[in-house]
């Protein structure tokens, strides 16, 4: 895959996971892996704007999964160097439990996506991946697990 816009790729990656879940044979578990570095189209805002391409990608995936059901799906996206944008996180992850937390907190995906503030979203639900610098910059990697 050649990721383009992080938000678009995140929604498409979640959709692939959903289709895989619907078509897989009973009892089979799947793992989808993708690499490359998407871009973030920055919004104009005076408000908080913190995050990186991996966090934005997972937030868009989370929105897609929340609309269609996340049962049995987990998605992770992170930078191999341990950094994602100007943050201390390598990326983010989402699964059914984290989506439940977001719902309990009444978080609205578009409130964070529209201003590129994905870090604040994942910070509240515990979905940030913090590894510290790895000093190994290969690429960003995404993993989708379908149970």
C-alpha cells in the first residue's frame, strides 16, 4: 500500500479489517500489516493541535470502526523511530475496549479529527503508544488484528 492522506488511509485500513472479519473462515485469525508514511493535511485553527500522522490515521480508523462495530478488531499504527509528529508518542492503537472508554467520555471523533488534535483524544482513553526514541527510523507500520 502507498498511504496518502492519513485520515483517508485510516478509514480505508479499518474498512479492510471489517471486510476481512466478515469474509474470514470460522476460527481463523488474521493479521494485516502495512508500511509507509502518510501525510496529515493541517487544519487552520486557534485551538489545540497536537498529534502525528499515525495518531490521526488510527483516529480515523477508530471513527470507522465505531460506526460499524469493532468487535474482534484491533489497529495499531506507529513510527519505528518512536516518534509521531511533535509528540512523545510513537503512534496510537484502538480496539473495542478503548472505543468503550471514548464512548463513556462522550468523545466525538470529528471534534479531534477536524483540527488534527488526535493526541488529546488518545491521551484521554489510554491509546497512545509511548516507546521513547528507538534511533531506528525504518518507516511507519500499521497492524490490523482480526479475531
